[in-house]
C-alpha cells in the first residue's frame, strides 16, 4: 500500500497516486480493470485485473476495514442486484453481440459478452430475451464498467460489462422492481 502508483491509459501515464487514490479512481470509473498500473519494483506495467492488489478478494477485505480513508473509497450501490441468467442481444447500430445476463437491478444489469470491444461511456441497445422468469424487454443503456474474466490477453475472452439503464419502459421497470424483491442476491 505504501508504493507510489502510476496508471497507464492508452499511451498516457498518470501519477504518482497512493493505493487508496487508485482504488477511488476504480470505484468512480476513472480507471478500469483493463488499464495498466505500475510502482517501483514491479517488473513492468500490468493490467489491474492481473494484480492481486486489486483482486475482488482484496477489495472485499479493504471494504470491510475500519480505516475511514479506505472505507470511504467504496461507493454504496443505489439498487439491490439479483442474479439473472437470460440471453441478451446487444448492438450499437454498427455491430451486434450476443450476451448473457448475470445480474439485474432497477438501475441496470451485468452482462457478459465475447468478441466485443465496447468501452465505458458507450451507448448500447439491449434486447433482453425471456429468462429466469423475466419477460422480454428492450433498454437503452450506457456502459459504466468493464471487467475481464479469465484470460485478459485473449481478444476472444469473455468480458463483463456493467450497464446503466437510460431508457426502459414503465412496464419493464415495474417487472424488474418486482423481480429484484424476490430474486437471489447477486454476489
């Protein structure tokens, strides 16, 4: 934790930052798991997704700490997330991807897509097929997070996206609200 951290986004290098500052930037969507980090003594730039310092397990431990400067780095979710396993068709008016839902809330969803190179801030059009007791619905969404799963170097690796609903019908919103009240909490 005591290192001076540097972040590489594209060809731009930023820093130095404290470890807590980098966590805050991850939480706020300023940097992402696919960006690179380095500190003196490390054998070169590494994707944050590959570093144990930013692993889910380590983040969970840090989140539960009593140190105010650490616990304040983590945001509170506005909506309860529940598991959702339906198929999702995604497009951006140029390309179409097939995805799989993993979680859903009143405010958005978590989906996994392969062979996609979408980026946070990008607007997507999603068609949720019926699944897990949820009827089909459409939504205009914005990508708010992107995280690699498994092999981060393989362009065909599955990528987890967090999307925020920008537009969803009132009927779909009501059903999602009801579904999240009875669904199993997402991990």
